[in-house]
C-alpha cells in the first residue's frame, strides 16, 4: 500500500469528487438491498390473502422509485470514481514524462525505449484500474457484501450458514482465474509488442531486405509471430471461457442448498415464502462481492507492483543537476571555455585523459582525430550532457557546475552527428525550441545553412512535413536543417559535431566560412573528419585515444609532420 503514497497529493486535490463518488456508490449499495425486502412484503401479503390492488401498486411504485434513485446514483459513482482514476493517471503520466525530461543521457542508455513505453501504458493502466475498479470492488465487498449477509442472517441464521458453504470456493476460483488471466494477458501483450516491433523493423529495413532478397524469410518469420499471437490469444480465451461458467456453477450450487433447506423451512413455516424469495435474491447479490474478493487481491497486487515500478523511475535522481551554489540567476554567458585537466570515463572506461584547452569568444576551434578518439564526448561535456570524472570545465572563469543548466544550454547551439527531425513542418523543425519566430528569421538561417533554395523547390516549401510521416530528406539536407535550427537560437557557442559529413565538401566549406563570419565575436567549435574543412579555423586540436596529441593552426600542425599531417595527406590523396 505504501507504493500508493505518491498519489496522496492527487487524492487531496480530487477529494471532493472521490468522496462524492464513494457516497453515491454506498447509497446504490444500500438502496438496492431494499428491493428484495419490498418483494418479500408483497409476496407475504399475497400469500396471506386479502391483498388489494392498491397494495400491489404501492409496492410496485416503491420498487420503481428505488430503482430510479439507484440509477441516478449509479451514474454519479461511475462518473466520479472513474473520472478521478483517469485524472490521477493523467497527472501521474505527465509527472513521469516531465521527470524523464530531466534525467541524464546515462539513464536513457541504461533503459530500453520499449521498457519505458511500457511504464506509460501497462503500468499506468494497472494503476488506473486499481484506483477505479479496485475502489469500487472494496466498497462493494465491504458494504454490499456485509449488508446482504446481515439481511440474510436477519431472515435465518441457520439457512445463512448452510448457504455460505460454497462461497469461499468462489473467492478461490476468482483469485486463481484472475492470476491466470493476468499472466496470459501479459503473454498476449508481449507477443503483440514483438509482432509490432518486428513488423516495424521489417518495414524500416525494407531496402536492405530487398537488396538481400530476404522477403520470403521475413514473411515466414512474420507468419510465425502472428501464429504465436493467435495461440497466446486462444490460451487466454480458454481461461476466460471457463471463468464465468465455473462461477455460475458454484453460485447455482448455493441456490440448490437454499432451495433444499430453505424450502423445508418455508414448508415448516419457520420462514415465510416472502423471506424465502428475498433470501435467494440476497444470495444472488452476495455472489459478486465474494467473487470480487478474489479479483481485488490480484488487482491490488498488480497495481502496487506497477506503482512500485513507476515510483522507482520517479525516484531516479538526475545525475546532472543545478549545483546548490550556482551563481545566482545568471542568465548570460560570454562563452569563454576552459578545460582544466579534464578526464572522463563511461562506466569506468576512460575515454578522455587530462584535457587542457581554452577558447575565447571570437575564436574558432577545430577538433580532428580518428573515430572513437573522444571528440563527441569532449564537446558533450561543454553543455553538461555528462560531467567530467576528473578536472574541471570553466566558463567565463566560473566552474560550469555553478552556472544554471538552463543558461548554459540556451547559450550553446549543438548540432550532433545524427540530428533528429520531428514529424512536423520544416518551419517548425527549424524553429524548434523557440515559441515566437518570424518567417524572415527562418529564411535567413535557412540561407546561411545553404538549404533555402532546396526547400523552396518542395511543393509546400517551408510547410512541407518531414520526419517519419512526411517527405524523406537526404542525409545532407537533414544535416543542414539541423544547422539552421542551431543558428536560429543565436548561441554564444556553436558546436558542429561532424554534422556536415553528408554535404559535399565545397558546400561544407561555404557554410563554415559563412558561420565563421557570423560567429566572429563568438565561439565556434567544429568536429570534422575532413581536415580541409578545419583549415581556416584559429586553432585545431588532434585527439587520439582520448588525449590531445597535437595542437596549433593548420600550418603549424602540418609542419609537425605528425598525425594531422598524415591524416591530411591521406585525405588529399583520396
Ligand atoms: P568520436 O566522436 O571521436 O568518434 P566518441 O566521443 O563518440 O568518439 O567516443 C569515444 C569513446 O567512447 C569510444 O570508444 C566509444 O566507444 C565510447 N563511447 C561513446 N559514447 C559512449 C556511451 N554512450 N557509452 C559508452 N561508451 C561510449
């Protein structure tokens, strides 16, 4: 139960709706128990003779009246209790989503996207069902169950004791079936996600599949998976099909017992015929709460387990947070960067070793080096996607840990190797992260990124949808869109991490020349595999196995005749 403590604030927020719903449910439970009582009076009147039509009409009107009030309150308990459950689920989902936003990249490396999605769907639904159905069942068990039991005792203690003999069996059967159904339903879900994941992969990889002529193989695999999905569904269906018939059988068993013993008592006139009929009705009402005990135990266990998983995510502390001694509410930085003896390790494997460097506003830095030498890692430390394992990074002389993360990140324009485009218009993709941006600004950055002319040739120009649901842009076009997106933010520091690799070298150089002019008073950091693209930058470092092996201007580095010289010569020869 303590797992549900997280939801306390929401219960407080919606307490009146919740209390209203519970109140309506209790009224429904109590009122519906009076209907058999009225039937009892009517039957007793009839059997005793002397009943007049007016009496019967009076009983009928009572029943109709009660039924109307019950209908009215039934609407409200559903509306309020289910409504609160949905609202709480929504609030919890938003809270989890916003928590994921602040978690660091390490977290996303350690968790699969599919697993995270399951928390948003399966776990959230389990919590909602517990709050909704679970509450209703607990009230039904305690109010409807205990009151019908009391009404039965009221009619005949002995008969009640006989009648309840098979009832624990109903609870046990319900519990067993609820567990089985849950397990098999889980299998169906797992098989369905396998099926969709593999269908998705086949469609995404259709080109490779055709190129390797693997259609047949894929089709067989798919057929196998659909068959498995059908099998899992049938196995679930088998349990479902057995559930209600078995419950009805046990319920009918109790009716037989009551018919036998109750019939005898009626004949002996220990109870009236009206009592006998009412008793059967109460017994019918009692079956549901008895069955609900079994179902609710399972539901609560599942809800608590799901809530536990959600709590675990909510309790995950982001590894990168604003420091306690951050420099007030600093909103601007100039962009002077200094690395002092910085080292960094991913899970114990050191990938950067004792990096010392400094870049001032108005300077440009190039980073060269073989694949895996630590270039991307180095620039990701500047915007604190990770924190150094050793050493310190300073910005304008202040340790970056003391600069608010929001200030730091808004001052850095970062274009990663593989930029992500959202399924939205080109305009929205360029303007991403900016609430108000004019067309002229969008056009200006598109021109700077040398993508404007190509966009204007698309049928819908800047309103063309890109991403998964839109037109497919070439790798180079995506990269230039990403560059436009980063320039639009007007950052103090612009980092381009190999993000022009799919653009032809001439265009890359044009773009970089323009950017150098535009960023003449700021910091420009460029990682590129093409040495030629770095040639015009103020300062270049060469990384190898996480260490700065060489540094200087293009000419200085060439004259060293070392790693840089060899890389350059090799590329020129190519
Ligand atoms: P580069 O940009 O020069 O190609 P990276 O900075 O991407 O190099 O990678 C440096 C080293 O760190 C490589 O050995 C790479 O395998 C490793 N690495 C990069 N990213 C991760 C990560 N998220 N988790 C673990 N190791 C990583």
